[in-house]
């Protein structure tokens, strides 16, 4: 892993902005969004992730699958330093985000999290806020005061989250008044309102009914044109439907990473095969 | 089979006995409140009139007058107490819930619980020693300080509890938006828990509003309007106390009236608390 | 196919039953093809009729395997080797059905040849018969045992069969010109050779499916083979 000099970054960003390539043909993308090398994470004495090396290409959807407790959520959270909220975590190895070390001493977790957004399993719109307030709260608390800009971002984010048409007349209603699926899309709108470059999703549809799940999946697919998306899911059909690449984690280790088509049609590792075909235990 | 049938009957009897016992206990809980209220109304209601709220106490032997200065004094003291107790209590609660290590937290909680159990007169004596003796005089400040001290551990624990009730998902959601820790706490966590925090403050106010002991050596009481917070000041509980132990019939009646007004005040604070918490009852977050 | 059992035993049972069905269909098809051959070699016209009659059973099997395969796909949404297994079974069974069709066609031609007490040059086709039946047998064995090498050998042998068909056609057309009064016999033989060549193509397809099921490699239309 060679650290890209900061001077190179604008041109790279420019190139990335130009490329509106279909997400599956990501091989040609110059710089992966994440270059993770020899990453290990411990909670206290307990290892959660062991020696994971993986490159996550830009503007693709990467699914992370694996049984409960395999470290997939921990891995997702270490991509925007959310795992640090749990006390006594220790990390080894490197996570490069667009060539820059996320864990260098000068890196600020709040800046990291602004650029790498996250959507959670349980939809969590802020209960004291209206739909509109929920969407723009990230901007407001980051110091954006300009009314026009806020209104613009509000509409754009809700449109991108495919929620605008459903809520445009109810923007002042509490975010909690929406249905479960709408709440989750509201949370996605809230996450993209601060204009991150990456969206991390931790089982974003596991609490939703099938129709709401499909809407969220459709949204994820649409968002992949603009964002690099990493999604943790328990639902293997979902992983095979939405993702370009799939990573299989088992007891803290990355067992296999490859094109989703490959992983689900002809995995190379026996552990992957056993897991996805339901031969565990 | 026979045995089972007998068992069944015996079980029914036991069940009925326990229900009856529980019912009697419930009555015993409610009865004192009813009795207190009934007695207060019976003895005090006739003296609660316009004069009671607007007049100063009359000199000994003169019939009539009111407790206007004591009512105002109580509110002033509560205001002073809130100025001390609310910020320290709330911030302490925030520290307990959001920052702090497990060890310091358990120590802090233990101390707060001990302080909650300290007899109220102790607070009076402490403030007497710290403030009254040093500044050579009873004052509203000293009274407010004593009540404020009492409020701190109360507010701290309730604030901590309501903050801990805020689901972690909201903190994570805000932090994941790149919002800093303290902004998350102020704008998301405390905002979400605001009703609970206000409830805790109101309950603490209601608790100290009726305190007499801490005021005896601090606010001391005053038969006239208080013109400076560094002077002694009247308070409803103090006035009730001094009237109740006096030998005059008219003062006794006024003491009953004062007690009735105090109870009604506290009753209203509790009603307000119920009103504020009604959403949380209906929809546990 | 991985040896371990699925957590869902119902899936194991259903998949095993499906495999059993397709293997049974294969053995029926083989028997039909053999009977068709014996019509010619042993000159038994009742065998011809039996071949034609047996086709109904094979058609029924195809339908039920198709339905069961789709049902497994729907019910369990299998992935990886399970998915490849079921997809290959469905494809194999449609190839088997076509082989059975060819067997019927061959049997009909044989019956025509057999009307003549002494048809000419029938032995010329025996080698092709043996080759085609061997390919069908081996492609199914390759599938049954997940033997990629055996399957690859079937692909090679299909080229040989094509060559044999080509050679035989040349020989027969030449002879046809010399003995014009026997032209119907030779035409029937030409048709049988053509059917056998088709059987070889289907065997090749089966071999390809066997490779896919075993290794996920798609070898179809892949001319550059190492």
C-alpha cells in the first residue's frame, strides 16, 4: 500500500467525478475507496477482526455477509471509526480512505464520519424533530446557516432517497410519523444530506417488510451511481441482488472476496460454499 | 382427584385472602392523603382569601392579614435554589450518563445517593456554618443555597436516568453525521430527553418547596417584605412553622391556610409533571 | 458436490430425489437408444415398437423433473453448487428427452429398413452407434461422479463422431450412385447417421452441464481448449 501524496488527490477526485461508469465495471477505477491492509481489531482482549486485507472499489456496492458474530459489523464500523464508541477497542493495520490513513494521528473522527456516512439497522429519525429538521440536522450542527442552501439540500436529499413525493406536503410532521420503510429512507436522506462520499449500511432493511425492503434495495442501487456503498446484510438473497461484490467473513477473518456473481454461483472457498448453501453446523 | 379438588378450593381461598390484603394496603396508602387533604381543607379553607395572598402578617393580637411576603419569599428562594441546583445537577447528570468512567461514575452515584439521604436540617446547619457565620447574617442567598444543595443530587440522578433512556441509536446517528460529541449531547440527546430533565427539575423543586428545616438557620424568616437578597426572607414553610407553634388562634388558622396553599402548590407541580410526561407514558422511546 | 448435509434436510431429500430422477431418466434413455440399435443389428421390429412406446415414459419424466427443479428453485432459492446442480439437472433432462426423440426417429428408420429382408450395408453404422451410446453413457457418468476429465473426453469424442458421420455420408452417397435401386436403404442409413450425430451433440451438452455442475466452468462454444 503506497500512500498517495495529498497533491494527487484533486486530480483523482476529478477523474472519479467524471466516471459515471456502471458500478460492475469497477476494475478500471484508478483508486479504490478503501484499501484495508492487515486490519485487526480487539474489543478488550477479544479479537473481533483478524488480519483483514481488502480493497473496496469506488462507486460499487460491496456486500459483507457472514454468520452473527463474524465481525462484519465491526469491520463496517471501523471504516468510519464508529467502532471507537465502544470502550477498550484496539486496532492494528491500516485503513486507507482514498489514499489517506483514516487512523493517522491527525485524522479527526468527526471529519471522517462526515465523509463516510452510515445508515443503521433500526431506523432512527430524531424523535423531537420534523421530517425536514431530521434531514438537515447534520448540516445545521456542522454550522450551515444559509436557508436557501438548507432548503435545496432538503429537497435534493429527499429526492435522492426517493421520499420527496411521499413527504413533500408533510415536511413539518414529525419524522416518527412515517412508516418503517419511510423512516429508513428518511435516515438515508439524512445521511446523504451532508454529502458524504461513502455510505456504510448496517443491515438497512432487516427490520422492514418485503415491499419496503425492495424500495430500499432499489434506492441503494440508484445511489451506487454516486456513492461507494458498503452494506452488511444477513440476507444472502439481498446481497446477491444488490451488490457488485461480496465479502464473506467468518470468525473475524475475510474468507473470500469477489464478484457477487462468482461468490453466489461458484465460490472458491469451501467455507463460503458451505455458508451460502446452508451447510453450516 | 379428591386431593386436587381440595387443593383447588384452598388455592382459591388463599388467592382471595391475598387480594383482600392488597386492597386494604392500597386503602391505607390512599387514606392518609385523603385525611390530610380533608383536614387541611376543613381547617384552612376558611382563611384562604384575597387578604391571605396580598397582605403582610398583622402584629400580634390584630386579627387578619396574610402571608403575601412568605409566598413571594418561597418563590424567590426556589428561584435561587434552581439557579444553583439546576445547572450543577443537570451537568452532573450529563457527566454521569455521557462521560465518566465506570469507576468514577459508581463513586459519583454512591455520593449522590448518600446526599439524597442526608436529613434536610443538616443542609441548613452546613450552610449556616459556611455562609451565615462567615457573612454574619441570615439571608435569602443562604436559604437558596441550602435548598439548591438539596436539589443537586436529586436533579443529577433523574437527569442521568432520563439521558440513559435515550436509545444509543440516536447518539450513533448524530455522530455518524460527523456531529461532534458535545453537540450530539446538547442538540440530540438532551433535546430528546428534555421533558424528562424538566420533570426531574420540577420534582426536585416540589421536594424542596416544602422544606422548613434547612431554612431555619439560613433564610430565617421575615415578617415584612424582603428588600434585599442578603437580608432574611420569609418562606411559606417557615411561616407555617412559626404560626403553628404560636399560642394565637388566628395564627393557627393562618398556618392551616398556608399549609393548604403549599400542598396545592406541590399538587399542581405534580400535575404539571404528569402532563409533561404523558407522551412518554403513551409512547416509550 | 460437497459431501456435507444441508441444515435443511428437506432440501437434501428433494435434491437427492431430483438427482435420482434424472439418473433414472438417463438409464431409460440409454436403454431406448440401445433398443433402437438392436432393431437394426438384431433385426427385431418389436424392439422398434417398444422404443417408440417407451418414449412416452421419458417425456413424463422430463415434465416431472422440470416441475420439481423449478419447485426447488422457487422454494429454496439455492445458490452456488446447489444452484448449478439444479440448473444442470433441468438442462440435462431436456437433452435426454431429445436423445430419446432421436432414438425414436432411429427406431422408425430401422423399422423401414427391416421391411426389406436383406437391407444393404447396415453394419457400416454400428461403429457410430457404439460411439454415440458410449458418449451418452460417459457424459452421464461424468455428471454422476462430478468427473470433469471424463466430461472433457466426451467433448473430444463428439468431434470424432462428427467425422464418422461425415465419412459415412461420403461413402453412402458414393455407393448410392452405384446401386440406384437400393437408394431408399441408403437414405435411411444416412438419416440414422444424422440422428446419431445429433445424439452425440446432446451428449456433448450433457458433458458441458456436468462440467458446469462440478466446477462452474462454462466450456460451451469454447474453441480454444488446452
